[in-house]
C-alpha cells in the first residue's frame, strides 16, 4: 500500500524492529491521552444500536453538534472523520484552490485527486510561519478558495484569521479553515471563526471530534458553513451511512461532558509550558511555540529520521519525522504532548540521545 506519510505507523514500525506494539509510546499521533468517564457503558449502548442502520440524516448527531458549537444543525455536515469532509469538499468547490504550507498533506492530495488546480503558498520559518496577507492579496486572481489549518499542523500556532476572512469576503473567495485542533487552544473563543458562520457564505470550517476527545479510531468529524450551495453539492456526493452507531451514540455524551472539556483544556495549558521549557533545555534543538497538543522541533545538526530510528530502537518511542511536510527539511520532527509521565520519558530519552 502507498505510504501517505502520516504519523501513527506504530504497527509497521513494531513489526520492522521485532517489538510489541503495546510497549511503544506513540508521540507521532496528536491525540488527547485522557478519555471521558463511563466510556465502556456508552460503547455498549452503541453496540446495541448497531443492530439497526444509523439515521441516514444524522438528525440526533447534528443536533448534538449544534448544541455544542451553537450553530443551526442545518449548517452542519457530519463525516467519517474530518478527512471525509475534506474529500467531499474538494468535489464540491470551484477548481482553483490555494493551500498554506507546510500543512496537513490530505488537503493537497484531496485536491489533486479531484483535479483541482493547486496554488501553494508558503508560511516561512524565518517569519514564524505567519500569514502574508499582502502575498495573498497580490495573488487573489489565481484561486477561488484558500485552505488554512488553524492551529496549523505541524507547527501548532493559532492565528487570528478575521482579517484574512474579511479579505476573502471583499474579493468573494471561499476561506476554508481546518479547526481540528482548536479545542486544545486555551483561548478558543478568541480564535475560532465559528461565530462568523452566519455572517458570510464565504466561510467553511472543518472540525474533528476525536482528536480532542481522544478517540481517533471512532472517526467522527464535521463541516460547518452557511453556504447552501456547497452543502447541496456535498450531499450530492456523500455516501449514506458513513457514520457508525458507536460514534452517533457517543455524541449524546461527549459534548455534554463539561468537566472533561475544561480539565483537558487546563491540562494542555499547563503541560505545554512544561514541555516547551524542558525541550528548550536540551542542546541541539530549536523548539517552536505551540498553542495545541503537539510541538514542532528542528535539529540544529542531523536528520530527524535518524533520531526517529534511534529513539524507537533504544527507548520504544515513536516521533513524527516532519521532513515530508512541504517547506520543511530533513531536520524537522514533531512530537505530541501526551500524559505527563510519558512526556518525561520522551524528554529524558532526548537528553540521553542529544547530549
């Protein structure tokens, strides 16, 4: 099978090195290590419901999401993970799309598989991966929609995109924002564009449920827009019953678990400070600021793939070689922020390896 270049390739790595997958600490996958209480009970409820087909219109699921984000349920398109929405969206928009790189590779892959013309913009490391509004303005005639990840993967910084959205509205272009990691941000309300959904049809937001709630295997995400033509186009292509009964049933509980949500946010606010401070005490590393649940790092000397293999072989730690992101070189890698004890194991292993 084709290697799509993502993290979480634990099984393949374990087989390659003759290790037990259960012994591996996976820092390549950006997932909340905490889970909601009573998960087993909710899964059993979903198992009972799996004896019937899910609601083809996802009415209950959309209502639960609607209550969570305070947006009309008719503007919400659920998907089998945010990735399904990405691919449906690429079938449903005009043929010229710009992408801000480095970023999640499935945007470009989805665009190319659907024969879209891709214009690549580059967030420059020397400018702290900031967005150049003048560059976008000067190239506005080259694209119909612009795809941006906020907070961005792989560097983890959140940006205020209101000025960018205003620019897109002024030029009647579509702004697509992937807010998959937005719940990890301490000041989420300040940066999320969800509050502007009803103001303009020039905005489409992607959300993933299972990153923040620690269950990526559940596969649940959604898109949000007031652009009725795009919604209509997506449903022309969307296959029926792509969301299983387990995910639909869990939506009755996930979004209402306020204690889980607040404690997870608080954990990441504190653990980010710890991780950044400790990582910056290790020689030969350039550590970038982050607002989410992962950290981008650059080796001052050496290649990230060699470091990845050494950490895996000696310490059963898997990191994400980030050199295949557009615009990043062989020195970059990314690590998730996991549970505190696992984070300490990673830091100690990096100290021993780097000096």
